C-alpha cells in the first residue's frame, strides 16, 4: 500500500495506491507523476518500513505489494494535488527488516567515486514476549535475530555484517544449499560469506556472531537521509548565561522574556552547576545530640541519612545528612546534619537564611536545551542520575547562578550518547567513521591528491561523569570512493559508558575537496549467553559485494526440516530424525503439555501413520503464533483428512475416508445398528436442498508450494461448476499441488453430496457410537427397512433359518437383505435373504453365533430391499442425557465424497 500524506504536522492521508508488482521508487514516481525529476532536495520525503529512504536511493530501492509506503509532502510550495505517491510504513515488528544504512551519492555527478556495496543481509526483528517459531516437517523460514547484528569494516572498502539468528524451537536439519541471502545461495558467495548451524545447547563461546554488540541508537542513519552523524569542529562555548533572572519549576530552568538567554552551544548531555537559593530556618541545638535543626522546603532535596550535600549561602559548607523528618500538617520538613567526619553539627547561624542545598557539587545534566529553557536531571555525589528527583520547587530568582561544568566547555560534539543500556557495563567498544563521498582533493586537471582529516572519540563513565578518555586519529586518502573505518577500544575496567565524537579542524569549503566525515556506527560489547538450550541457531557473516544488491529483499532464509522421534513398529524412536510425518508432529504437540503414550490411542495413530505414509500425506508448516493444543493437532491432522477426538479419555485421531464394503455387500467392522427396537422416539431426517443462489459452485485452495515456496492457488471444480461463487480454503501444512487439489475436491464434494442429516435418541446403546463412526439406522418406513428381534435361530443343511418377532414385508422384483445387530451393538451383514414365510427367512452365511436364550437381549434384525434396508449414517455428535438415554446426530454417508481422494490436479487448471 502506498499512502500520500499532507505533512508531518498534519498527517492526513490524501490518497492510497496499491502496487501490483515490485518496482523501484523512482520508476513508480515517473509513472505516477507528470513532472518528476531528480533533485538533491526534492519536495517530498519517502519512508520505507518506517525508515527514511534518501533520494539518492530512489532509483534502486524496490518497494513491493506486501509492504506499505508513505510519501510526505514537504512544506516547500509544492501543490499537493500534483503529488500522487507515499512511503512504506512499518511492517509488523515480528517481520520488520533492517534497511541498508549506506548513503549512495547522487548518480551522474562529476568526479564521482564508487559507492560501497554494503553488507546488507537482513533477518526478522521480533518483539520481546513473542513466541519462538515452531517448525513442523519441512518449510522455508526467515530466521529472527537473537542479538543485534553487527556491521564493521575489515578494510576501508570492505564492510561485513555478522548475525546470530534463531531458526526455531528444537532440532532441525539445515542443508547449506538451502540457506540463501535474498535469492542467492550462501554457498555461491564463496569467501564472501560464512555460516554455521548450532543445534540446541551447542557451545557458542568461540562464535563471534554470538557476541552482543549493543548499538547506540542515536548513532547511525539520520532523518535527513545521511548514513551517519556529520562531525563538526568543536568550539568553546560561554561558561555561564549571565542572565538577569531565572525561573525554576520541576526539572525546568527558564529565563524570563527580556532577561537574557542561554548560550548557543549549550546542548543535551552537558553538565551544569546550579545554585538556586531557597529560604530556610535554623534552630540551634533542638535536635538529637544537640544538633541544630534545619527546616524549610527540604522535600525537593529528598534527603536521607548519609547523603553527601553541599550548602551555598547561609552556613555554606559540605555536610552529611544525619536525619530527615518529612513535613506534617503545618510543621515543615526538618533535617539534622553531621560533618563529613561524622561529628554532630551545631553552632550554625540560627534564624532565617537563604541557601542552595543539593548533592555535593550541585551538578545537573542537561537533557534538552533552547535559548530560553533547560530541562535537567540531578546528579548524585557519585555522578549518577538521580531518577527519583522530582525537580525544583517553584522559584523565581535574580541571584541564582548557573555555570557550565569544566568537562563540557566545548560545544558541537556529536554526543555524548549512552553507549550501554541503563544499568549495564562494558569494557570493549567499537565505532565506525565513514567518508560518504571519499577523501581527496581534485586539482584543476582532474587528478586526485591526498587529503587528511583528524577526528577524536572520547568516552567516560557516565555514572561518575569523570574525565574523558580520548582516541585521536588522522586519516589520509586520495579517493572519491566511499570509505569506512572501524576501530575497537578497550577500557581499563567495565563501565556504564557514554561517548562523543568530533572533527578536529574545520571542513574544507573548497568544492575541489571531498572531506565530509560521519559517525556511522557505535557499539559496546555486552555479556552474551554461551548457549541456547532450546533453539536451533544460524550464525552468518557476510561481506558487501556485487552479488548482494542494496535492496530490502535481501532477507536470509533457510529450508529446514524438523527433527523429531518417529513411529517405528508402533513405538516412538529414542533418537530424533528429520521428518515430515503427521504422526511425528502429533506426538510432539501432545507431549508438550505433558501427555504420555497412555493418553493417546497408539493403535489408531499407528494405523493412520501407515495410511498417511503410503499416500504421501505430510505436514509442512511453521508458526510464530500462540495456539491451543487442539488447534495445533487439528491443523496437522487435516492434512491427512483426519481430526482429533477423545475416546474413553484418550486422544484419538480419526480419518474420514471411504469405508470399504459399504456397497451393501457387507458393512465395515464396528458399524453400529439402530432400529425401532432400541430407538426412543422417531428417527428425524432432514434434507438441505441445493440452492443456486447461496451454494458455492467451486472451491479455491491456497497452499504453500514446496517447489516455488510461494502461496499458490489450485481451483477445484466438479462437472458443471462455473466458479461464479467460489469458497476459499487454506490448506495449512500442505505443500503439494495434488494434495491441495484432493483436499479441495473433498471439500467441494462434501458440500454437494452431504445434504441429509439424522437425529435420534436411544437408551444407553448410543454410547457404543463415537464421533465419525458409521451406523446403520432403520426407520421402518414402508418399502424401505423394517426391524424386529431374532426369536430363534437354527441351521439346516448349511443354511441359517432366522425367525423374526415381526412379520417380514417383501417387495416384488427386488432383492432383499437382512442385517443382524450383535449383542455388542455392531452389525453383521447385510446378508442376502430368501423368504420362507412371513416370520422366517434363510441366509447362506453368518459370521457369529446368535444367542436367542433370552437370558440377554437377543440380536436385532434390520430387513429390507437391498438398496433401502437402512440409512448409512456418519455420527457427528454423541450427547449422553443423564444415565438413561443418549442423543445422536449424523449425516449421510456417500461414496461420491471420496471420489477424488487420489486424483492429480488437472494441469489445465
């Protein structure tokens, strides 16, 4: 999606455009606008993935239909009606990409050098708390960052990137030929890329990519499109404002209008000393041990026993707080003091006096600055930020003093910036400086000559704000090619560091000199885990080069196969093997929450495993979302025409498939029988007639193809389907076109041929049926089926004579059959029947010995014409109603539903 917005202050969307194919920003602009031309400062700005894309990259940066683009109209007199574009918004953080940070000079300029082929491989940035990817079977995955990726220059023209990536939970098989950066196999990069796969728990102590090089967020690409912070020459700034009055309120220090201004060059990070006097009262000897008591606006000081303070003004000096009593009602806050040696303080000048009281040195760090206002943080005596400080009580004073600390008397430093996360320390730091237009002079004949630039990097412990440690370097080159230099520095001890950088000497104003220098990168090496016990990891180091274009598609991917225990001879193997088996994933998911084999119908899963394997039905899927065990299992089972049930307290997968023998020659083993003899009330039958206005006339199945690794669609149509109203189906975990087609045709045939529904009540007999099982149900409708009890049974010359409690009704000209319901509820037959008289018939074979002793309920007889003797019902619901009855529901069994279970997808579709 491309959005055009009015401006950054009033971000209203003017228009939206949808891309149909990938295209460069410039190509889209040329097609969408009438008067597009390249400009160094165009009247619009464009962001991609919430990151500004500099105009110099528009001719090469590719935007895709899946992304979002935002184009902001800049306030430069441009007519918003003529602008018809926008820029890529941020994708979900789980899939956010890191864009190239190399600035590309404007093409076509004279004396232009070569741009750097940046190391720009990318992975997914995830949010804290997101689930870690789980892979079932085989899938192409885009790994996620474990630690921040690091860029550095091995030489001035050779940038590398190293990263540690998470493939997913558990063990995986990863083949080198299946690891790619963009569309480029990593093996084809030769010495320009290295990789290593680490299985869960592997030792990472020798892996450089596993190091956590924390990147200071303030250093790097800027909103103006540069790849780093431009370095300037520092200048001495005034030590104090010399204002006539100040106003203090919370963390803000202001100069009233007309009373002066803060000096140009005062900036965030600088440290100032503030002496703001408030009125206090000293009462002699009123405290414990004869100490003098100081009372007044002490809450803003937030004193505590042992606090090292400085007093300026009345009773000036250095003290330690002995006690503090917060204000209560009309009684002001009070404190008593000790000397720095610990002796009680008495003999202070009593009565009312004015004093500035604070931590020793009265130092405050500037967090934001303008000509009329400062925002500050209080520093403790040790130099750490006092996060609990709430600010000054309101005060307007013409006697307050504000002076710049001696450590920050120079302005225009880039920084200081925190080099470590709050509370963490490091002793090793790395920074990179870059010359985006090269470093050289060009004489009148166009020949290059050497030119030098000096810069300085300083760091210190930000908790103590002590002395700066400096690193200075002179770089001399004679090239207009982009250059980068990475330097590593080791401190004497781990510190919570802050750093700053400057240029020494002014930038040349000559157009024949290229000497712009930028602070490109700043990192601190933090403690890192030496192993990850539950995840498979991929470590990659890659160099920039012509084989990797500077585009956002250079995401790292790998085709991986999950390693799990597999079924062998009805048991799970003790070792883990690369597998795409549905059964292996079923076992893994059930064991995660603590189920055991005793909780699983192992006979059924073993039988289905044989079917799935023989038919080539697999489950290839990866997920980064939370889900339930039931949803995860059903997603996998659906790829094998199956679903999850619970039978007798055990997890049992069942497969919806053609029942062999349902052609009325005999019923499948286990088919239950129901008739008037064990029904409570009538059999209710309903029919859903076809409705051309509402029914679908086709199914389109989306699946992720194993060969193309893309989401493909396969149409599924029955003869006569026009595809005017198509049902959309996603075949999760199916990676084969033929299998997707078979699933889609099954769905289409279900909608067409499963139109009868049945519901009936029984006594406790209904508990014999289970979800998905088959039942033969007789409704005693004339010319269909009838039922009765087997009164007697005898064998005469190999023929079985059956006597019924009800008279048989025979129809002329058709064959008749009889099915016998065994004492366990299952059906025998149906068997071809021959009439003897109204109550007797004979059959030629029987597979059990009926008990007609009447010591238990005798078998039931289900009798009728061959094609209409009973309804074949697939049970869809078994609902016990107390301890006396059971309610059952189901739908008609129809062999036509399964007619395409082995059909290949037509090539002409």
